[in-house]
């Protein structure tokens, strides 16, 4: 879901009228019991396992197997509670294993690479993938990691080459990566088809089942298949009531499709009570903006900015920091400097879009247009990027292209959300 925050205090009436004429997708009858169950204390099996291996290590502190088990559990614990400190603990133990292990470190380098991707250290993840490959064993998993990191830094040629290496093109690992490549190329229907095939292959693996089904929930939403998206999230929650991403998916449907802001807020605040995720601040800020509560929205944005600016988060939230600094927080120079750094580290079309947008917000519309035309246009189909292209062309007086891109963005109104959709409509009305 998109968390692009634009303060437009006049927007609510039209959007609400449109939603009220439609049958709501989200129904509390479908998930109220699940919410009650999710609120109950759950046994933290990962924490229990951590304590088990910690006790084992007291007797054998040099045991590499025990250390590896403990590090893997800390990585898993981050996915449970969102505490980034667990990733750093895992990394420190994995690094110790790599130093002490007299045998192959392929699996250790792979684990470090996965954690590097979590922290958005994508270049470092590529290096870990290459180190894992040099170990000689577990080549398939190492190439998977290299593909993932290459996609994140915009090295699509390397990623495509890795896809072509796969011999088993019906395997889960191939299908999810082929899906990602199809999505990058703008073929969402193919991306969904491939993810559905991948999902069919892991029905006996709970973790992969939940991961692939929640991804399908996101993808169905992007395709405008809102009921399918809703049912996918419900399916996940019926198997794991504390799958917080799926709860946030339900909240977005309540807000962006049904126009039920109070229900969306209730769900998001429920998640916030039980799980740490800074992005919840932005989602709640968008709801406040939608209702015209500028003070609450601004406080939430400033709180979010303070939290994720902590050095321990590295570049994990740079996209949202750039957007906030360029727009709502009125730090356009800071946004531009951050976008320049991020572009050098992660030269993807999406990052160049943020750079162009930052130039526009700094008053340099010509530079914004130059970057958009050379580094962004025709290289991505992300709705927020399409919206930015439309606005950049509008500011540069190229009405025809502006109208084309803004109309394209309007087709993704669900994904963009009511606030950005209203901004698109306002821009179109000026043409």
C-alpha cells in the first residue's frame, strides 16, 4: 500500500460520496473474532527457542551449530515483533560463525545477505551473495540471494541472467522471482499468475504459504481485484491471526475502497497496540489528513520522521523520509540531499523518481524534467511514479504529456489512495 502523504484539507466529501454508493468489501463479521483472538497473549515459540539455544551455549560456547541456530532465531524474531535490534544481534553472531567455521560458510553468508536486504544494505547483500558463491556449495540459494539484491539496486540484466540459469522453472524459488521480474516489467497479470503457481507448490509449508498468499493479497489489490485481495488477507489471518501485514491490508481496503475511515483507524490502532511498525504512523497520518485533522496528521508525521531517522534503521525508510521532507515537513533541501545519496547507492527508476520529485519541490522544474525523461520515463509503471511524472510535466507546461500520465495514475486510484487520487483529479481539472 502507498503512504504518500499530501495535505489536502478539502478532499473528503467527493471521495466519501463515491464510496458510499458502493457495497463495502470489508465486513467486521468476517474478522471480529480473529481480532479478539489476535489480542490474546500468544506463545512466542521463537523466544522459547532462543532461550533453549542460549542455555545450550552456556555449556558449549564455541559450538558453531548452536551459534548458527541462535542467529537464525534472532532473524526470525524480527519478523515476529519488528524490533530491528534482533537483526543486529543475528548479524554479530553470524559474523562470529564465519570467523570460526573451518568448513563452508555459504549458508552463513546467505543469512547475512538476507539480513542485509532487510536493512536495505543491498550492495552489501550482493557482496555476501558473491562470497557465498565463492564457497562452492549451495549455489542455488546463493544465486537466489544475488537475484534479490540485484533487483533492488537496479541491475536487472544480472537478475535476468540468473533467471535464465534455472533448470527447474516450476520451482517455488524460480516462480516467485520470475513474478518479481514480470511485475518490474509492468506485466502484473503475469506476475500474479506466476505467484499463484508458486503458492500452489507450498501449501504444505505454513511460512511460505502465508508469505505467498499475503503477497497475492497485495498484488490483487494492485490489479484492482479488491475482493480477491480481501479474501487472500482473510485466508492468511485464519491461519495466523497475528499476521500484521494482512491486518494492515484489511485497513487499507476499509479506507481506500470502502471509505470507512473509522474502521481503518480501528484496525491500524489495534495493530499498533500489538506490533511495532513505524509505517503505522504514516497510515494513521493519512487518515487524519483525509478527515482534515491537520494537527494530528502533522504530529504523526513528525513522530514517524523522528523514529525512522535513527541511525539503526540505515536506509530502510529513505523513500518515505524523502517524500515527507520534500512535501509535508517542508525540508526540501534535506530531501534532495537524501535522494542524491540514495540514487548513488540504489540507482533504480524509483529512486531517480524521488530525485526528480525532490528537485521539483526545490523549485528546479527543469532539472526534475531532465531526470524524469532520462532515468524514469518508460522504465517503471509504479502508480506513484506515474503521478510524479504527470505533475513534473504539468509544472513544465507540457499539458498533453501531463494529462496522459495523470489519467494513467487515476486508473490506479485504489493503490494511490483517496488523498493522492484527489491530487490527481485537481491537477487534471487545471488542464
